[in-house]
C-alpha cells in the first residue's frame, strides 16, 4: 500500500525551505523467499516479509535520518516529526493514533512454480549439489519535499552454492553463483550457465607469480571496470582519477558506461532511491575519462543528479553508487583474442574484487584460469589474484576488444560503507598487458 | 552487548499470543517464537559535516516443525510474520527430527528509556591519529553507534526468556600520505568499557602509514609476533573448526594447538541465554592444546547426540539461529608481558595489522595472511615493513604458538573475539 504522497510532501515542506536542502520520505516493502537444496532434497525454506520507512533531511551542515520498521502514514508522520525536532524546527502536531492500516504487500512470489522448475533443473544438470535460491520482491516509494513522488519495484533471484562436477582427475566441488532479475527466460539462462560451469576440466597447476598478459573473457571484465571506474567515479570519491576529467586514460577503442536502465541486469532500476530517473553515464568515452555518478546531494548546477542515489534499505541514507557497468563491443573474435594474447592467462571467472581508492590499488580474485601458450589453450590453473593500479591498468588495455558482449551473472552485490546494493555488468573479452598475478589458496 | 539494567518495561507483546496459538496449531510443541526490538543512534562525523541516524526496529521470527519438516519465517511486525508463515508453509521441506527444546523461564527484562546519543569524538581522535602518525595520517570519518535492544524467546515446551543489552561500537577511516603514495586504514571497534581513543588512534596510524614505507619483508622465515587485533582476526578465522560437524582429516584433537593454548567461549557477562533460550555457559573449546569441545546450537547438538552448549546465534531476526561463537577468547595459564614476547624474537616480523582478510583453507590445511608491520631483530624494532605474507600449514601455525601475553583485547568479528599479543615460531614469509 502506498503512502498518500501529497499529504507526506506537505509534512516535509518545512524541512526544505532553502534551495540546498533535501528532504524526503523513503519506504520499502520487501518479501524474500529462500530455499536450500541438497542433492535434490529441499532441506530448508524460509520467508521474510519486512517493511520500513525513513524520513531524511540534508543541508549544508549535515544530514539527519530517522528510520522506523513500519510503513504507514502514522509512522511517516512520526519519522518526519523526529527529523524536525532534530534540526530545531517545530514538529508537526501529534495526531491521535488510528488503527494500524493493513498493508497489502507485494503480489505472491510464484514460489511453487520456481521451486518445481529449479528442482528439476538441478536434478538434471548438477545432481549432487548444495544450492541456495533466493527470490526477492522489493517495492520502494520515494516522496520528496519538492518534485513528484515515485513508486518502483524489482524482482531479483540468486542461486549460490556448490556442486560436484566430473573432471578429468575425478569429481571436484565447484562454486556456482548466478544472479538475475526474475523473468521467464531466467531459468533457461541458469540452465546454460550451470551446464557451462560443469564442463570437465584438467587437473590444475599453480598459476605462477609475476607479470603476465591476461584475457578477461565471458563478461568478467565487468568486475574490473566496476572496481577501477565505478567506485572511483562515485561523486565525492577521492582517487587517482580525481581531476583527470577528459584525460585520455585508455585506448580510443575502450568505451565504458554505467547504465541503470538495463533492467535485464541485476543492478538495474527504474528510479533511484531519491526518486530520480537514472541516466546512462559514460565513464570512459573513446578512452577519455568522462562522467561521474551523482545523486541529488552531490549535484551542482553544472552536473545534475544522473540517478545514482542508492540505499541498501530505508535504514540507510542514500550514497552515489554504480549500477550496471557496460563495456562496448570491439571487433575481435575469440580466436583473434587468443592470437593477440599469444602467451598468458585466459580467465572466465572472477569471484571477488576490491579497490583502495586513496592509492588506486585494486585486486581481483579468480577461482581458476587457463594458461595460453603460442595462441593455444594449455594447462588449467588454480586460483590466483590479479592486482594493479588503476591508471597503469587502463593504459595497458589492448585495443583489440572482443565483439560479443556477455552479461556477467556472477557479479551481484557491492558493499560500501556497510551498505550492500545489487550491481552487475556486461563486457566483451578484453586483453590487459602486464597484469600482476600470484597464486592464492 | 552488556546487560541492560534500568528503565521501563518491555512494550506490550501485541500479536504474541495470536502467533503462539497459530504455531501451536501447526506444530504442537515443536515451535519457537522470537521477538526483538532495538533502537540505535549513529553519529557519522567528518571534518565538514555530521550525519545522525536514529533507527527503531522491530523484528519477529518463528521456527516450527510442520508434519515433521522444519520451516522458518520472519517479519517486521506480527502481521507480516503471520503472512510469511502462511506462505512458506506451502513449501514441502524434507523431514528432520526436531531438537530438544529448552524450557527455561526468566523474569521479564527491563529495557532502557531513551538512549543517549554517542559522543562526538572526531576532533579528539583526529588529533591523536595525527600525533601517532607524526602527521602522516588523517582521520577522514568516524562513525559511532549507541544501541539498545530487548528480545523475547518463547517455545512450545514452555520456554519464556527475556534478553536485553546495550552497545557502543563504530568504524573509523583514515588515510596516510607520504609524497605521492597513499594508503587507507579502516578499523571497526567496540567499546565495552567506554571510549578507548588511544588504542584506536594507534591502530589507525599503523595501518595507514606502515605500508607507505614500501619496504618488503627482510626475511623469508622467522618468528611472527601478532598484535592482538591480528590474533583476534586469526582466531575468528579458525572458529568454523569449533562449530563444524566433521573435522578435516589433518585435525588431531589431542595436539591441535601448542600445549600452552587455551580457547574458551563465555558470553555469560553479555546475556544469560543464547538466541534459542539455552542458558549461556563457559565452554573450554581448546584445553592444553587439545580440541576439547564443540559449540552447539539445538539442531547441531541433536545431530551430534550431544547437549546444546548455548551457542545458537541469531545474526539477524531474518535468519534462523546457527551454531557460532558468542564471546570467544584465547588465554594462557602463564601469560607474559608483551615486552617479554618482543625480547624473545630473534629474527622475525611484528604484524601490526592485516591488509587483507586472512584466508584459511581447512580442507587443504593451508593458511595465508597478508599484513603490514615492523621487522624485529634481537628483540629490537628495525623498521617498517610495508607488506608481507605469512603462509603455510594451519596445523603447524597452531602448534608453533610459543607465547601469549597479558594484554588481551576484544574486537568485533562481529561477535567479540579476544586475543593477546601472540608469538609464533618458524613461520614462512614472502
């Protein structure tokens, strides 16, 4: 059930009298079902239905946020009153409390149908497994003091866990991670990914230590750009990219943008968490550093919000964050990429990454890789870490870029300042020269 | 969380009776109902601005065995829990025997009145970080949170217990700079005895400035002296060993650690019951170097045919309880002052802070820890080490602990984990 936007906006008026002041009420209703399978049996099922709202004021001297785990007009009024008191305004008069409005909640999650489909899919393609599937339905409403209110919803699903795959040296346990908006085609996409993840592999050897050329294939280059462009270009972030606007940092063939309007990807949304419609933002335009990810708090007359205010939930204030990082296609086929690489590592999975913005150092962890010798695939390699520095790596990107762009469904959650939000990306195969690599456990 | 002692009574349990009836109807005697209400005030300070966040949250959760199969539902109100409960019961999970439910009763807890805002310590910490780092590090952000909570757990066998507590914790972020080089330091902390700015400033300064030296480890093998926060992080990494059903093949219970090591878990100062209503007690997990006990919740105890140990942990009302540590710590019979441990280092490294999470592979008996610190020769500090990595077999690391000091401190992992300065012999570095 939505709040009465006109009434709530009226309550917020006194909080946003000055042009630099921002005030809003943000609500969220979240229904989440989680089912755990082990070798075809459903071992655990749980469902959660939560709701909450917060009132926020932001001015030159700081920000105030009040959260309550309810989602009705009485709670909104209480939260607005508390913020008004905090900043020294006279609060709204107390209204006698009414019987609590019954919230309708989002529609039924269609769990039965998904559970049957997934049970069959797991039994056929990965009969020995420990998978956890989560389907979440989130509806949010933003009522700003100035401007139109908005309501938006997302339905996301995740499958994570391990399964036993046959390899040439016997059975082995492999990790699996898949995140996508829940749609009719999602089950088929999951089937394809699961089949690919279960393909036989040779016995792995350590990946060696030192500098090597690396192809980031199957879309996993999205994780690299998420770390080295999305995070440093969040408004307010200080990094080696600060002050380099319009500088040529990478070959002219490299185009990267952040696009929240791609609703087929896990990080997409129709409205950001301040109610603004998101715009696709060019981060690297023909190799030149271009836009930044902004929200209303960091907007200026010259650079308005481009719809990247994001919150983990109503209990947190919004921060400017990335969504879906997209790398434009080049012209090279996979064979050409192999030839260009000649000798090095071919990596199709990255299962974690981090960046230290002050120094610009980052690291990406890969669970396995394939060594390439003289343009031919050779040994299977075990897990390792790629590390480097943002500006150096951008300069080391080879201009020959793959021509097929792949969504990278293993990239899903990004944490910053204790707030975890959904993200994703898509990228073609990308060759980076002289990456620093070392094996890990 | 420290025990709450004062102020008003718990608010009326609207919906509690209705939910108990519904659960009794679905699973007579085989259910548990949990309710938590919490309040917190955050103050996030930077040089330019202050952000305050007030949160008031309520959470409800139920776990029950319907037709012999376990189910779990949660919600932010009794009505939401009822809805979730009705919907999840449509999923048929496989059957599993229910646990032996506890039956304790405790008097109703008193909760706090309005909680005090956390103090604004940004300027003071800023000064101390600058002093500790000789001006090389600057505090960027300090977030302090003060919170209080009240919990009630009821089950179908008559359990009805109340818990409550309060907390002061936070997160500090600093940046060290030297010429064109920069390094970030991020430290989470929890203050049980009030603010301890001195120790926090030292940790931030070390973490932000030692890596700026750019000096590698001057040795590839030697003694490893671990600052308490590093020891606590390693202890936290080892806790899956104390909770898992099957131990890895390399684990020999009798000689898992060096004989001087004792590890215990005792949260009785924090709460009288765990998240399932089992009474809290001290459990000696490692005694004289021997793995002596496991930490159990109700379900793991039932599966192992052992009594529960009071380690059913709820990390949130949204997830079912699971076995885990609640306040775990290292101790020794004859701890020595930290200086004495330092003097025992002939040639080694002092790990002042981890620069990445320690990795422990229990299946392959391997560990790897990246840290920044100081080279030590003949018991004397030789100079900073920007980054080093200790690696090897977990089994050897644990058996080569040769000293524990008297300076034990607790760190949020997020449960409190306590460690003193530790000395480990014959460690490989790179």
